[in-house]
C-alpha cells in the first residue's frame, strides 16, 4: 500500500485504498465517541491549528472536537481577529504559524486553491483542506461515504455496496466544493453518479468528470436512486441570475414530500448542512429516518479524527520528516 | 567604451553577422557612426578607435518593437520603472516599447503623458506612450485625444479593461479618425468575464476557479469590427487569445477593414492546464487558453492574420503573486523572454519572427521610418542605428534572479529556450553587449 499523502488537499489525493483506510480507522474512533470519556492520547504533544478565513461553525467545531478527543493542543486562528486583519499576507501568516511549531494546519478559505498554495509554503506541517472556494471539501465527502457505508451495513459489507450504487447529487454543483469532492469520492469506490441541476448551476464543463448522467429531471432519476445528496442553495444564487426565484428552484429541484415518496425504501438522503428547510428539502423530509443529516454530523468528528491520525498519528512526536 | 567628443556614441562595427530585415537576408558587416548606419557591406574594416561587436553566427536585425509594455511608472515603482523596464527591453532585443496607460494615475492627460515621455528620454530604449481612450480608463468620457495626439501619442487604449459602452467606443472611433491615431482594444466584455480569474472550461470547472469564457473576448472583437466598418476607423486588437477572435480578425482583414492584431508569447506557449497548481504566476488577462486556441494563435501568426507579437510585459511585486489565485493581479513578465519564446515555440522562419517583433509592430505604433520614426527600418546606410544582434541557435536557461526587471513574475524560470540576444544598439550606442546591459 502506498503511504498516506502528506497533506489532504483534495479527494484526488486519495485512491480507493486510502479511502477504505480512512473509513476503517474512523470505525475505531466512532467507538471512542461512544465511551463515557471519549478521549484518547493518540495526538498528545501535537499541536493543530484551525485557520478559517470564512465563517463556519460546524466544520470548525467538528475539527476542533476531533483534535481534542485525540488530546492534541488546538489553536484557533480567526482571520477576522488576527494579524491578517492588520494586512499581514497569507504567506507570512502561514510562515508564522509554522514557526510557532504547529503540526497540522486546517484551513478554510473562500478562494479555491489556497490549501495547495499553503502546502507549497510549509516545510513540515500537514495541511488539511477544510473547504476552499468552489474547489474541494474532502472531509465532507469522506464523512458522507462513511455515513452511506454505515447505512448499508457498515464495515466491508457496506464498503462493497458502493460498487454500482446509484448516487444522485442535486443542486448548485457549479459553486459547490462539496459536490466536487463527493463526485470524486463516490466514483473512486465504484458508484454511479448522476447530477441534477439547471444548466446555470452546473459547471461550465464536465470534461473528465466521473459522472454517468446529467439531467434536469429529478423526478425521473429518484426512483432508481440509492443515495440522494442535496446541496444547500445559497440564497444569493436564487436572486435572478442563476435561478429566477427560490420558489421555482424548489418546484424543479426541491426534495418535497411528494418526491420523497418516490424513493425506494432503502434509499438514504444526505445533506452537508446547514439545511434550508422548504427550499432544497421539505421540513418533513428532513425528519424522515432515511435522512441521515444528524448521523453525518456525528460521523464527521470520527472521520476528522481518522484523517488527523493518518496524517499525524503515525509519525513520532517531533516529526519523522522534520530535520 | 569611448564616446566621441560631441556626446554621440563612438563608431561601432558589427562584424561577421547576417543582416535580416524587411528586404531580406545578406551576409554583411554593419558600420555605425554618430548614431546612424554608415555602411552595410560584405567585409568592412573597423575604423581606428571603433568598438567592434562580434556577430559571427548571428543575425543583425532592426531592433524589436513592443506594442504592449507595462512600465508601472507612475504609481507602481516597486514593481517596475521606466528605467528598469527599458533595461529589460534592451536585454530582450527591443529598441522601442509602447508604454501602456494603466498607471496610477492613468495616462489620460497631457501632464501624465509628458511625465512618462520625460522619464523615457534618458533610458536605453525609446519609450512611446499609449494614452487612455477614456478619462481614468473609467469608460465614461473621452480623454483629450487631440491634445494627447499633439504630444506624439499614436495609440489609444484603456488596456486592462475594454471600453464597455459600444456607443462611447463608436464616438472614440469617429473622433480618432481626424487625428491620425489608432485605437487599441483589450477585448473583454465585463458582464461575461464577471469575476473570472482563468479561462472558462474543463480546467476552471475542475479547479473551482471562476472562469472567463472565450465569448467575453470574442463579442468585443466582433463589436469593434462592426464599429470599424460603421465608422471607417482603425482598430488594433491587443493580445488576441482565442481561435474565435483570430477567425473574426481574419475575416475582417479579407473584407478590407483597417484592422490589426497582436498576440502575446504566453498565448502561444502556455495553456490553461498550467493553472492546475493554483500558482498565480500563470494568472494573466486574457487568460491562458486550451491547446486549440494556442494552435489558432500560432496559425494566425504564421498566416499573417496576427500582425505582431507583443509582450504584455506586466510586472508585479512578489507579495501580489502570493495572494490567493482569484485575488492575485493578472500579468507576467515578457520583455526578456519574448524573442526566445517566439524562436522556440513558433515553427517560423527567423525573418517572419523578426517581422512580427520588429517592422510590423513598428508600423502599427507609428515608429517606423514611413511614419517618421526610427525603428523597424531596413538595416541600410542612413537609417537610425536601432539594431539587435541575435544568436538564433544559442540555448539558455531563464534565471529569474538575473532578470533586469524589478519584478520576478515570469512563469518561465528554469525553462531552456533557443535564441539569445547578443547585442542591442539604441541610436548607435551598444546598450547590451554580449548579453550584458551596459546601463
């Protein structure tokens, strides 16, 4: 098996074997999470920094909880209150953070590619992409895979179910880092990915994408779907340029009660959150047992523990590749 | 080097080279006296005290002329000055550059134009000024074009942006007609380009970078061709980058419209796939395009649809190229690598390459002898000694630390290229000797 990559920047960094490894490792951390004292000493002495240039509650809390459950020290840089606000460049900020002696920087930025740039500037720190622009959000895709695998039997049984699994991703794919990560992730495990969106919310080109079907007809694809993955509609996308109104969007692409009834009994519904009830998903549908939105959130902590473990935990404190 | 007593450069003999100019190719030595070519002949004897420049195996050509240089002065002197830009030009074989008006403030007034002309008076290449079409390059009202034409401005452009209003552009065409000047357009419809930071296509979709479609360029090329037809005006298209644009310009030329065009070296040597690593060194506007567009630009240069290679030399301080890709300013250095990239990347006879880099742009800029200028002319007795001596087969590796530009934002660092500038003479003075700048 090839070594786990030094950074997690994109789902493209992981092959099927790497993904399976993350899911396996996450199993043990899910177990840790169920304990009365859900804490292990795995990353004691390690320091992890979250560097979020974009507001996020759930992803940041999820990463920080993951790191703390592994006994890492966690530093939290909020771009709004740090020297970034005083005009410090991104590169200087990163070099400062590395000079402090941080082992991993978890970065979210509104611009695509920032984690890749940061990875070029650091010498020994592991970079984890917690969402960059429209580009990638790999831990979200991994926790989705984990949640689906769990729903379909867990372990190797659940993993085997991805081969030929019908995955339907609905919504604003053009502007979605989640979709870009999901598509690569599902396809890596052999799933058949269908995209459903109006043309304005699809990427300008799908050349080279591992996508089987692209359609604007949600009703047609729902009965065959094993997984329906919804994307949040960002309110500004519904202001008239990309879709005329949110009402018209919901009519064509919302998972309404009527549409949810067309799903087969084993199908599951995923959403990266935060959900906008009544737009991409009806409130009643979000409460169905098939909707695994809460499971996604709790699995997110275990997945992020697994990623931190695979990036940092196997290297002795002080860093094997540190000079 | 010994200067003569009246301040004019010493007598120089360029020995052993092959002269290539608009009139063809011949083996000849070139004698220069008092800033002008005194003799061109098979074997000349160096007069006493003459500086001898060896040109064995080299081509002696009219100096190159860049239609599109950002010298950044006034306003961005940390990234380039007229002096440092001129030095970079000399090292690249250029004896004249056209300075673009998107400085801070913009070159939209007599005062601003005079300032840059004065800065250019003492440097190692001729600095012509392109002035803005509209006040502040804001696209709202015409700049005082007649007054600026009176100062010698030949080219007007809002480069960095296109004039968005078709109505205002039409008036600019009409007004320019009486002045004997040329409008030059950076073709980019801002509503289509929107916040695009690279070419819109397969790569932008994968990378999640907002894209600019080819249509953003092409609709403005098409619009300005229609306006040239309507007004009978002249238009020069800056940095054409798409197959569709080349096609439109070719059709306009066949129709007999007064249309010229240039292409930048990066648009025939790099593709949008270079952006895959999110390195802002590859961010440029118009953006790097896919291979089909690159092929069309090359074909346009080969068949004459595109008249000139222009560098779009765009220096930026290093910290600006460390910004996130979508926030970094577009542009890359060009003066010191343009000739070598043309020789390396284009499968064209050297005389064709030199036409694209010297006498054709000189004519567009009004810097050729026919327009009263001193550049791009034949290497013949009596003409101004603005010359470059090129070793067309020498290979060299681009070393960013050795560039004369104040900036380092070239994507070609480490690239090995063919074709090297040996000497450059500006008004008879050897400003580059054996690849080294003399001032």
